């Protein structure tokens, strides 16, 4: 499996608190059947992001684990004004493995009205935004039609594997199951922060997805799609999302009114 969202690097955010923890996380990932990890530290008001430091820390961990695990760098990219200016100037600093996929994290307290434009501009800059763990964002949960619209705009969705295991409550687990059935998920990732409460494990969630949707879908969501993002290729598995999104409803209303 390929994990595109993991706070494995020590001393850069609220993820691994030491080199030892980072190495333990790497061993845990390997034992779980993970072959590739993208180290994605936060870039937000609390944790400033230095791509040089991030790459240096990656090199240190990579040297210690050898070729048993392939480590790349990316960023848990908070959608704020400063970050957006910076990513347009130097996308490589933030994208997964310096290709063209970008993890984007929404604020918990507000979805700005300009968000559609923001996502559109990322597309114009030839970046593929991957919306991280929308199932854990109260505002998106309350307005799933917005998420559908962003998917129709060409965004992808990454869900936290532990959400499916009930780590964030049973409502979140049920929501992930319904999104899974409705074709609204493109990636599962660990979003690991440590070895205890937020470990770098995917296997258990893989098995649950395989039981529910079949082995092929699980392989696509845990391996083939994330590997494609890692290597900067188009995603091999893009299901058609079920349900309405705002634009479709609007178009139907317009047709009814004018024709
Ligand atoms: Fe994260």
C-alpha cells in the first residue's frame, strides 16, 4: 500500500516527536504492508513549512530505513492566503513527491465563498487538489453537495483510514461508508502522527473496504490511486459520484425556467 498523508518527520509539526518515533513509525508502516510513504508536515499558522528542512529530515529517515520503504515529501497544505501565493510561485515545494498532486486541508470553522475560485486556480496551475479528510470537517459534513461539486470540478478526496475504523466516532464511520458506496472517495491514507493514537497503519481499513466493496476497489484506493499520485500519473480509478451537486440542480432549474 501507498500512504500519501503521514506526519512521520520529527520536529517539524505535531507528528513524530523524535527521530526514534519517526523510525518506529517507519517500521510500523513496513510491517503493515506499506511500501511508500509521503511525509506531509503541516503548513499553517501554527507550523511554518520549510521545504529544505523537510527534505533534509526525509533524507535522514530514508538513510536509516534503506530501501525497505520509499519516502517522499509533500505537505498538509492549509488553504490560506499566504500558502496559496507561495504554491503558485513554487509548487514543487508542496506537491506530493514534487509532481502535480497537492493535499489541501480546509479550515474547520469557515469555508470562504471564494473557495471554488481557489480550487479552480489550482487546476489552472496544473495542480490536482486532493481534499484531505473532509469526513472530519463539520462544515463539509453539513453540506456534502459542496464536496460533490468540488469532485465534479476535478478535485479528489482523501479519507483518513482510521475514520472507517470508528476512531473519530460512529457517525464519521457511517458517513465514510456512505461516501465509499457513493463513489466519493479516491484515496485512503493514514494521516499518522505517532505510534499510539494515530499510527501509520492501513491494513485493517483495507480489509474493511475489501469486504464492503471488493478487493479491486480496495487495491485502487489504497495502492493504485496513491501510487499514481506519488508518480504524478492520472488516477486509474475515478468512480462517478452518486447524488446531486449544486450545479446539476441549478442547471435543471434553469432548464425548467427557460426552455
Ligand atoms: Fe494531516
